[in-house]
C-alpha cells in the first residue's frame, strides 16, 4: 500500500457537491480567464498584494490587467488556492501561468471551452463530480446536465424592509396571517413537486411569540413566521441546509474601500444556542454548512447528541487546508462516516467546482494516509470513510433516505 495508490483511488471516488451557485443564466462555464480568477473569494489574495479591485481591473486594457495579475499571482504563489488554481489551469487548459502572455493564452483557451457544448460535463467527469446541488435551474444552461443536477428548494420569508412595512400597519396580524398562507402554499407546492431539501435560516429560540393585532416588534414577527415555516418543514421531514458563521458589516456605514467586507464570526455560543431548535424540530435534518472555524467541533458535538444534525461543508473562511484537516479528525474519531457530508464548492462556474473538489480530495487523501500509517485505519476503512463523506452520505440525505 502506498500513498499514490490511496490518492488515485480517492481522486476517482464519486462526489456530491452540496452547495454551489451554478445556474446557467449568466454562464455555467467560465467565458474568460477573468471569470475564474476574479472569483470573489480568491481575488482577495491578489488584492492584498497590489492587484486592483476587480471593478478597476476590468477597466484596464487586457494586457495591462494581465501584467498586474501575473505579478500578484507570483507573489501569492505559496497559498493553497493559488497552487490549486495553477493546477487546474494546467489540467484543464494545459497552461502554466508565468507572465502576461501565458494569461492571454489561457484567456483564449477558456473562451473556447466556454462555448464548447458538453464542457461542463467533461469538467465534472474529471473528478467524478456525479451530482451538483443548485439553487435553481434557469431556462438555459443546465438542461443537458439534468441527470447530475439536484435542485434545492428555498422559502423566502419577509425581509427587513417588508417586516418594517408590516410593522407600520394598524392590523399587523391580518398581514402576518396572509404571509403565513403564502409560506404554506409555497411549501405545499414544493413538497408536491418532490422537493424535500431546502436552504433556510432557523428561528433564534424555542419561544414562539404571541402576536397582537398591532404593536408587535419586528423580531417577534420574524421569529413567529420562522417557527410557522419550521412546523411545516418538520411535518414533512425536510432536509435543511443551514449556513452559519458569516456576518456582514452594518449597512449604514459607508465603506472607504472596495474590499469584500463579510467576515467569519467565531461565536462560541452559536451552536449551543440552537440545540433547542434541533430538538424542537427533530423530524428535520439540519445539515450545517459553516464558515467559522471555532464552531467545527461544536457541530460534531451537537451531532453526537442529536441524530438529526449533519456536519456539512466548510464554507468561505473555513474552506482551507488547516480547518479541513482539523475537522476531518473531529468527525473521524467521533461520528460514523454516514453522518457527515463534505464537498460544498460554492462555485459560480463549473471550473471552481473542479478546483475546490481537487483540493478537498487531496486533503482527504493526505489526512486518511496519515491515519492509515499510524494504524487507525486500514485501506478498506479509509476508502469507506472517503466514499461516505464525498458522496454516499449526501446521496442518502438528499434523496430522503435517512
Ligand atoms: Zn453560497
């Protein structure tokens, strides 16, 4: 048994990508080099070493932009994302980025594959990405991928502005009841169409506010409707994706820079505070996609208590080698492999789905090899864990086979 053997076996295991933003209405495959490298989460590494903010970069002549990119990309060559991106450019377009010329060459090749029918499927096949979970399918773009797409439902509750409008009314209760009817009919429609996986945000606590005809607080209206929604989800045994650990800065502050200012929050009470919700809606499964490093262990602990808690993908700031390896150990040592999902690419184009899947598979191979060498696993067990985390567990949850 050697590392290369385990690595190659993991590379061909099927993958269920549990979260991304592919929809085909804009583009499914990257249409240019810039569609890939300006991925909002990657480009920060370059902006930090002198590459202009994306909007400004796009106004520069292509050659000048390519020069600025080559310089920043070279400075940042130590990061894992930088290395993964280089690997992908080599694998998919046989280009090595060394200077502006190679960038313009990559740009041409990417423009060609962007128009090539079947390219998205080909990219998925490279790493056995068998299923991608998307938020919606637009009228074009994903039709010929239907067999590998899993569509997730959603339910939009009244947002901040709408809640303010409701609060201004002298008969809040009537409007709130109308909103509840809309929620119910939307969900009934989804369940009738066979959806049972939804992306939603949970209520804050277990107390359901008793609303009055008027004078209710915005937080109480919001909480009431969330509980209304969750009662229906519970009755229908829905599988829920919930996203935790990320916050946005206050909207009333006028930023001086064009930096992407969302950040991860390591709130040490975040998971403990929703334990009651896991219990209250015990017929739902809660797949937690998490951006905050310090919640990774708490999520595994919650899954040891509640059979309906599913540790899921690592998201945004949590998508890094150190947190993956740490999280893999938390999960391996304490939870049956069938209880966790792992890949959540958050990709905006199919190529990032490839890039991130490659990184996750590589980290998984490293992690399992290390455990194997130390005698905690044998080869068969390592592959069983990898198979469950990459695909099988998600397939059961998403197909409603708990
Ligand atoms: Zn996302």
